[in-house]
C-alpha cells in the first residue's frame, strides 16, 4: 500500500507539480500560482512562499493543512479501494 504524498518546504515546486498534482492544486488555493511560474523549476516551496509574502508561520501552517488534506483524501481513496475489493470478491 502506497502512502500519501508529504509536502515539505524544501520541495522543488516542479517536483510538487509532477509528484502530486493535488498538492499543486491546493497550493493555488493559497494564492501560490506556481503552475504557471517560470521559477517553478528552480524554486523550493519555501522560496515561492517568501516571494509571495508568506511568513514562516503562515508557510508552516499551509504545509500542515495541505498535508492533512492530502492524508485525508488518501485514506478515503484507500477505504474505497478496500470496499471495492471486498465487493468484487463476493
């Protein structure tokens, strides 16, 4: 069983977009429109957040909230998979 994607402030933005499109989508909800930024290939999440005026506390809180959301969605998907396996085995 795979584990949920875990976002860190040292992640390169391009890697976040490639590894977890959902995390990238959640970043845009926080005003970080990194998907269209040229610097996404070079900047970390922390660098991008600082450019957009986020404090360390705001960045840490955003990461916690996004990781919590990703974990919740991952658990829901795993539960659906488990239910599907049970239903299909009957």
